[in-house]
C-alpha cells in the first residue's frame, strides 16, 4: 500500500499538504504571543503501512543526498561504566555525522525535500551547528545555502560554513534576532526555511535517532532504553526523539515510552522552568531571559519549539534537569578522559545531567546519552574548562 504523507497540527489537529511554503498551522499560528515559543507547530503523519523494518520518511529515497548521515554508533563506554558503576550507560555518538553534528539529520531531510520540489536555496538562522550542518549537506546536494549567524558564534563553526561554500550573514545580536532576519529573507525571496521547529521536517529528520537507538540496543541484546538524555535549547531534538519513539510505539516496535530528560544549561533553561511551573501552553513560559552559558549550541532566549517540547514532556512524564557551566565543563573532561569521546559543551550538558541524577536511577537500567556535537567545534570553551588561555 502506498504511504500518504501529510502534516497535522500538534495543537488543534488540522491537517495540511506537505508542500514548500507550508510551515505552521494557519489556525494556531494566529494565537502567537509576543516573546513566546512558536504556536502552530506541525508534525509529519502518514496513512498506510510502512515497509517492515524501515524508517518511514516523507521524502523519497532517490531525492536524499548521498552524504552518509545517521547510522552513528551507539556504544558502551567500558571504562566509564566500570568507574561509575553504571553498566547500563550508552553513548549515542552523533559527532560521527559529516559535519560533526546531530543537526545533519534534519539538514539531510530538508535538502532531500528541496531537491524533490525543485527548490534551489535554503536559508536558516543558527547558533552554529545547524548552519555548518546545512552548509555541508547543501554542498553535497548542490543547493545554495544562506545562514544568519550571531557574530559571537565559535570561529570553528563559522569556518565550517564558509568552507562548505555557504553564504554567511553575521548578525550583531542573538540567535533570536538571527531567526527573525532569516524569516524575513525567506518570506521575501521564497527560499526554503530550514529554521528549527518552524520547518516541520527539522523535527521529522531528527526522529531517526530513536529508530537507531532501538535497533542497536536490540542487536546488543538489551531492551528498549529506560532513559534518554537530550541536550535542549530550542527543544527540536527533544521533540524529534519523542516523535521517533511515538512512531515506534505505533508500529509495535517498542512497548513503552522511555523517560526522556530535557538537559539544559542553567543559563538557558526556559523549557525546564516551564515544566517546573506546572502550567501548560504559553502561560508556562515566563518572559525571556538573556541566555548566558558556555554551551552556545543550546543557548536561546525564546525556545522556538518550547510549546511543542513542553507538551511532549508533560504527556509522557518526561523530566528536566539544569546544569551549571562548571558542571558542563567538568563533565566534558570526564567524558573525554574516561571514554575517548570529545564532546562540545551542549552535548556535555547531557552527560553532566546524567551525572547529576544517576543516583536516582537503578544502575542496570539502560541510559542513553545523546552526544550531539564534536568538541572540536568549540576549542575556546574546552580550553576554559582546562584553565588554558587561548
């Protein structure tokens, strides 16, 4: 049976055709409040029966770039397991993606969609990883890419963008200001926006990690993960992880939803604060606070996917934990020295969160920590953690 793909509003349930220019729900987007997360987030849905064992995606395989995105290692860090008495610890190593970032999963699907629909240019805002990711995948796919990037972004990420041949527009301001400028550009030119949350395919592409985690644990003779620790800024990776597990539940591949932990830097913790408030919707989010953290990849003032991510956490009993910059940098060193995996601060925030709460978790339970970016992307922060002067 042929699969029918469409968008469904996560809020009101309205459905839409998957087509260029469709980003948000027409109805719910009208409820948008100033300085609050995006209203009207759309999710990808299907009707029909996917091929057994496949990861169902709304872009035909022939259109997807040949660059090897995904299928990254899920591995057991033996020394850390032994020294921390944590036999159920696993690392999902997305530093192995082409640009060194988890964001390649979303860029790969967006690029395939653009090719399928004859779109030549993709535009986005980023704190660095999404920009370098889209530039890398866009280069492989033969697409023009324009990125709006805060001038304060780490130099390694800016160099990546330029090496891949993308057009870099430095913004003397925050990610949130970059986001607004990129939307103005895409609306004026008709370019495809890859902005996280705003484009539903960014969530859909990131769901692939859940499929891989389950398949790899099955191959290792383990069970469905009990806990998954996710670095959270905008909340799109978190939503993608949940979306993947929702798909797997629907397909009968797993029997229960893992506990998903939203791991945030204390200096950029809007989603954690919203969950702690006990409220739902836009009312759960307080006024924006200027983000201040060494973990630039998860530093946002207004989490664009905050409403959607919060709803997932509340529906499935997810947890949130915040960690300080000193905890992040200490965890970065512990992870690297104890496993051989050098993660950037945002990924190290997820490991720091696991370290912070692990005594609340039975040692034999399966805990997967998402390592979403290479430490080589931000040498300055790593040097800070080591007390070195760069």
